């Protein structure tokens, strides 16, 4: 049974969320709070498995409460967020502070259109609830205990995967739940002379990807942008697929160009990691590097198979540092990964690419 605490200053929203979640026999609503102060108090008392947390609340807002919860009582938190530019900014702040995912507060949600969003909400709560006893949250709890007792913990050294001799010319990244802070850690670590382009399929709605790309561009030494049809891949640039669209690559002589498309329509995720990785494999062959990061589900598994079929290289995130160990688990259990790493291990592995002799991004040889 997954025990859920609902925090929202709107009585209507508290009721709406509880009605949807109570449709599932494996979810129990154990309490409600209407401001950040009560949220902290009830989290400490009830020790829920999952929290749904609104941002705009009296006395103490959701971001302030989230910081304290993650510092003192690490718990999987789902942010209730509006699909606007301002909502995207606040949600990204919350994800960087430790929230595991978000629940879109669309107009249909306000109208209590349960049929359209109930299944997604239940799936996210279950995925978050399944994580609390797993390594990511145990590590958070241990870090908290170490801080409280003023003791330090030693993280064992990790050997990176050496990519310096693999002639990598493009990196394709698949990522979903828990991804924004991981991507921020990786991308902000790259030097301005990073020798290859990177394309990313992060599961996000349309209003979020531009805000996310702009934020990363300000924080990073490489250039980051929301991808557009017609973009020519350049070394040292990161291209984030637009929410609601697949990102595919098309080779034109020595150049590789981005095309955004809604096809195939029937896929669950737009953008899809399967589509992106398959396209990277098709354009770069054995010179392609795939990276599979934290996320719910199995999107990216088929793309990873295609990448490995053409001789490409695949790295994946380990369970201990994944907020949701779904997408990496799928490729790891299929024995497709050439290196399973923590976030720092992935960063160190990517840094080995800088030992390569620079090659123009468009050059390939399938």
C-alpha cells in the first residue's frame, strides 16, 4: 500500500486529487495539509511514501517546504504545477530541489476531468512510491543522518568508461522522470571545447522544454537550445527535443540536420528516446554514443538495441543514483550497456572524450 499525503491550499484540489487516487486499491490517502508549515509537520508525523505538493500556498510556499522535507525527511514528492512558462520555471526549481516529478495542473484538471488524467496521476504516484525503499532514497536518508550526526560518508571511487579511443561523433540521451537535475549536472560539467554535439529526448510538455534549455544555456559553458527543424549539429552544442515532438537526424553529405516531427503518432512519449536513439544510430553508426538516464518505463530500449546493432556505444545510469530506475533498468537487464555509472561516473566518462583529436560533428562512417 502506498501512503500519500496531499498538500494544497485549495480544498477543491485536495478533493480532486484524493478522488482520483482512491480509485486505485494500492493507494491510501493518509492526510491533507493546506500550507507549507502544516506540510512539514504532517510529513514528520505521518511519514508518507509519497507527497503531492502545490507551490502557491499561504504561510510557507511549496518550494520552501520542499527544501526542508528533502533536507530533514527525504520523501518522493510530486509537484502540482501549471503548464505555463512561469509554471515551468517553478517546477524546474522544484525538481532541482529534489522533487521526483510533477502533475500538470491543466484547465481540464481544474474542471476535474478525471478520465483524461487519472491513469497518469496514479502511475506517477506508484512509480514514486516504489522508490522510497530503494537506493536513491536510502542514500538521501543516510546523507541526512550523517549531517545530523556531523559525520561524513565516503563514496568509493568509480572508474569511468574510457571513450577516448572510440571515435564518438554524436551523443544521444534518453531521460524522463528525475532527469532535469541529472542533465544539469552533466551539461554544466562540459567544457566549452567539448568535441561533439549532444541531442536529448527528455519527457516534458511543450511549455517546459524551451524554459529548460534556456536555463541550462545560462548555466553552462557549452551552448544549449531547444531544437528546431533545420538546426545543423555542431560540436559543443546541446539540442533538447521540443515537448510534443520527436527529434530525428538527417544526414546531408558532411552535415547532419535536425527535423522535428509528430510521427510516429502512436508512441506514448513525444519526444521518444526510441526515436532519437534510432535516428542517432542511423546517422552516425558505430560513431554514436547513447546515454540512458533516470526515467519511468522502457522508452529507449528499442533505440538502444538499434544503436548497439550498428556498433555504437551505450552508457547508462545506475540504480543508486536514479530517481526512477525504469529506463536504465531496461537497457541494463538487456545487457546492452557498455558502462553502468553514477551521475559522477557518467560525467567522468564523457570527459574522456576531450582526449580525442577533434573531428567535425558531421563526419561519420557507418
